[in-house]
């Protein structure tokens, strides 16, 4: 819930039909209030009450959807087709909320991702066509000069990308170094938690009798396991929060690289721009695109994104880097995009060598019934420390976290590498093919012009529809976010 949005979860309380209407409403309100309190208290512990992240989280967290139903009555009503009874069970409200979540909320995200991909691909097709058309209309000597400059520019873009990867590596190292104090204190906290359980456990002298000793032993072990799980989960979520905040900050920093990347690719495009040589009556490629999209020409890469002030195209955020924190998990589940970590992932790593292996199966018989309570607790602590120490030696938690950190930032690099190389390799391949054609002294024919113009017209029509859909979905998302914010307030 902390990693996404509590507003995206539906809580069902099967309490209707048992109490009075007033009590049913009171129960639902009480459950909602307790959830809100638990979520906010947990966020304070994980993020820090005075942190910037908590302040943002506090403003954006959704309101819990808590619905009271009479499940048995709803089932019978469904089986018998009894509309009135189904309405009285309040199950229709649950169905309505669930449908809205799956269609308008998650469905909107799915459509946004698809629309954005269509805009990306369509724009690249138009750019490739324009580049081909313009280059074939150039004189050979002029083309070769511009061709060499374009290839050099592509290599320079790659050099800048490599420099950004060094910075990403540095960011990963910084994150891990910042986590070192928490990692070094991890087992100390786990041990302190276990010792506190033993200290606070109330033991009656009769509990030390042989027939009751195993029962007491089992209860203490269960309580230790429960408490160290809770402590480990909190630590893991604090670690996870630090990683996610750092990734989000790095994504924001990379926005300047993304802007520069597209400017440089556009610069290559403009090297072959000869629109001033195309007559207005010639129906050039730029004119077709301009009329279809309503933009100033093919030189404007990612037209729809730039007009909508949408960022994060290289990282595949779909709904923009500014909403990265709130939507990345939903987008990942649907599109398989930037792979961030969830607290559960890290907690599994922690528990693999902790709660699940903390059996407490040291010899109970060693504790003599006639020993005093303090001696019993002291011996118990010694055995617990010994087992925790063995677990520490067999489980390198720090190394697990280190791998998680660097894998997360490596995924960031891989995403940028894939997205940039798709564009650069496509551009370079087009230029190389054109260079070969120019070497063969080929010029663009009227038939080829018509073919290219047909591609542009068809692609522009698809692109225009996709952009209209994109704007409608963006507006829908904005309205939904405002409604959730008002409800939360």
C-alpha cells in the first residue's frame, strides 16, 4: 500500500445483515479510520515524518475504499435473480467500484501506454520517410558532407549517453553508501528486538515447571518470530523507500539528457531538411504532416509529447516523470517497463534467512525447572543470540541489498540504452542505405515520391487519432486525480 496508493485497494467488510443500519455504518467508518491511521503511521516510520517524501505522500495518498456487504444474501440473490435482495446486500456498490477501478483507472493506464507507443513509432516512421525523401533530392557532394556530419553526431550522442551511465553508476554507489549504516545495524536491531521480547515476557514461577516449560518456550519463540518479522519488514521498507526515492531523483535528473538527446536527433534530421526547395504546390511530406498533426513540420520530434509537456519518453513512464512515484508500479505491471523493487521483494530476501529459519529449537531441557526466572531468561537470550549469529553468518543481507540497488539502476541504464539505440540505429541504418543509393547515383522518382507521401498520409492519420486519444486519457487521469485529492482532503 505504501508503494502504490491505498486508493487502489478495495476493502470489503462482511458485516451487513448482522447489525443495525447505524452499527453497520459505524463499523465501516471505524475500519476506514483504522486503515488510514495504520497507513499514515507506517509511512511516518518508513519515510520519516519530517521528510519531503512523506509530505508529498501525505498530499497524494488516496482515501481507502471500504465497502460493507452482506455476502451470503448477495450470493443467494445472484443465484435466484432477486434484484431487490441484491441491492439490499450492497453488493452492487462493490461491483460498481471494482468495475470503475479495472476500466477507468487501470484501463486508462493501459490505453495511455499503447497510445504513447503508437505516437513514438508513428513519429519515427515520419522522420525516416522525411529523411529519405530529402536526402534523395540532394546533390551527391552535398549529401556526403551532411552524411559524415550526421554519423559524427550520432557517435557524439552515444558518447554523451556513456557519460550519463557513469553518473548513474555513481548514483547507485551513493545510494548503497547511504544505506551502509542501516545495513550494519540490521542484525543489531533484530537481536535487540528479540531481547526486548524476552525481557518483557511475563513469566510466573509456575511456568518454569517441567510440564509447562515447553508451552512457555513455544509462546516466547512465536512472539520473537512475530516481532523480528515486523522489525525486519520496517527496515526493508525503509531501505526500499531510499532506493525508490533515489531512482525517482535520478529519473528526474535524466530529463535534461532526454531533452538534449531529442534535440540532437532533430539536429540530424535538420541536416537533410530541404523544405525550402519544395514548392508549395508540390505537396511535400512536411505539408502532409503539418495538415494531419497541426504542427509546423516533421522537424518536431515526438510532437504529441512535447505539446502535452509529457516527459520521460526514454524511460517509458507513459504518464510522465513527474507522476513517476505514483504510477510506476501500475505501469510496470501492465507494460513491463522500468523495473523498480517492491518492499515485499526485499522483505523476502530478509526473511529467507531470518524468521523462517529462526526455529528456536534449542534444547528446552537445558532450562531446569528450579532455576530462577532471571536465570531462565538469561540462558534463553544466550541461545537466541547464538542462533541469530548463525543466521547472520549464513545470510549476507548487505550483499543482497547491494545487488538490489545496482540491479535497479542497471535496469534504468538498460531502458535508456534500448530506447536510444532504437532511434539511433534506425537513423544510422537509413543514412547508410541512402549513402549506398547516392553512390549508385539514384535520385527520387515521382513514383517513389507518391509512395512516400502515401506512407506519410496513412501514418499521420493513425498518429493524429492516437494523439487525440492520448489527450483525452490525460484529461481523464487528471480529473480522476483531482477527485481523489478532494476526497482525501
